[in-house]
């Protein structure tokens, strides 16, 4: 009896299932708006199915304690354990900025434009609209001991597409567009299902001497520069994307900072009692 299984075959099966779903949507859903919504739903359901249960995945708008809003984001990965409220109104989900792990733009093709911006630049502007929001961080109790507020975590930004219709120097073209993104717009990773996944290595570290948490994380994004862009083989696009995303979430970010509820309470004219 063979007690081993080929992990590569399991991964290939997973990839083929996702490709079949995306191809069905592209072939049979003709209305552009419906096709976009359908593609987003495929990615959302796929990540909901395979990411650990601590991560929630939705299409949403991100908000902060000042009432500022992000653009509508196609796919948000967020934490609900340490973010005790997520609003849903008229079919739109509003997520506090403190709860966000990652945001992604979903497009059928990596090649294309929205107005004067190519899709990668457009994704960058959506990511920026989330990263610029105010985030809070407060003390937590761990094993009965009060722990100081942790620094604000990075918010991953990326783009997810089904195909790549660039016809010349594909990697170079994508890399050039990624390098044109600056500051809060920058992208960490992406997946082009029938072409390959990619991730971006950056040079730059947070200034640990900076005491203002919002300034510290903003300056990190503003100062970092692309060192290298790595692409996977197309037959492993989904698997390498998923493994890289999970690695970033679990080992790169860990648990998000605890939200300061008093900052949100101010908007309803209430002062929270912080003692028990």
C-alpha cells in the first residue's frame, strides 16, 4: 500500500478547479458589470474556502475613526476577532481600518486602463485610499499582563487577474508598471492565473525610533524602493500566490493591532470607561 500522496497533484487539482470557474465566468457572463462582480465573487469564495478561519474576506469600503472612507475595494482580507464591529448597510460592508490585513483589486486582465491609469496604477490608487486612513492601536491584556500598543501592521496590497494580454516583454512591462507606483500605492503581490503569480521585494525598514504609529508606517511606505520582482511559472500561479499570501499574513503581519474603541465612541458623543 502506498502511504504517500503527491502534493504537486493536489495543488494542480486546486489550480485546475479555479481556472475552470474563471473560464466559465469569462465565457458565459457577457455584461461587463456582472462579469466583474462574478470574478470578484470567485476570488472571494476561493480565499474564504482555503484561508484559515481567522481571516474574513469580503468586498467592502474601509472606514476610520474620523469617518473617512476608502474607495470600494474588490477584495478585503480582515480580522473580526480584534475588530469588534463591521457594518453592513444596503448591501455595502464597512470595515474599520484597524481590522484590515490586505486589499486587492480584481480585473479580468492585467492589461487595461481605467481612464488615464493602467490597471496596476488603478489598483495602486485603491490601495492608497486604504493605507492613508487613520488607524489606532491600544494596550491589550495577554496572560493577565497589560501589553503596550503594538506598532501598526503593514496592509498588503495586490492585484488579481485571470489573464495577461501584454504581448511583448511581459515581465518587464508588468515590472515597469509596478515600479511607477510610489509610497502608499505600492503593491506587494499579485496573481495572473494563466500567466503566473508575482511578489515584490522592497528595500527599506520602519524607523523604530518614531513614536507616532501613523507617521512611522506612512514613512515606511514613502521611503521603500523595489529591489526585485519575482514571477512564478504559470502552472503554479494560484498555488504560489496562495502560499506567499499566507506566509505574509501569518509570519509577516501576525495579529493586527487592537482597535482603540474610544476614538470611535467620540463620534457618538460617548466616553468609554477604560477601567473595570
